[in-house]
């Protein structure tokens, strides 16, 4: 390749950007756009200490500030976050604020 040709990269060569791996975790979630009455009820399919992926055909656009609520094993987890990316399959959400009580719930779920 000469120095004048643009470099091309395949998706498989892109480095993993997540701080920790996500684990498979299926539960129903309510994702509400902050400052709006719009909500999406969808299935979370994976989870980590810092975020989750919510499967939905109608994801919020990248950068949308959201409130995520999900329940599992009798416990309810709530966090504020932002849509990190959106695809035709759903949206990746990065948590921006998790209260200490909710952090305990999250850590318990991740340890299962």
C-alpha cells in the first residue's frame, strides 16, 4: 500500500472499547428518554458494570440521555445513562449514574 492510499480496517480488527466484558443477561427493561414521556419496553440481552444492550427495533439515537429500569429475581435496578450506539437490533447504553443500592443489585446479578 502506498502512503497516498487510505487505510481500510475491517470490523474484526477494531479494538474492543468496553472496559469490562458484558455477560449474557436477559430481562425486560423500561428505557425512558430523560426529559420526555417516550419510553421503550424491550429486552436487555447483556449486562456489565458499566452498561447494557437493549434489543429493540426502535432504539433511541446515539447520545440520547435515558433512565433504565430492569427487574430480575425480585430486585429492581435503576440507572441513568446515555445511548452509546444504536443499530437496527437495539442500543448499547452506558450507565452514567448508579445509586449505591442499585450498584449492590447490579454486582449481585453479575456474580450469578
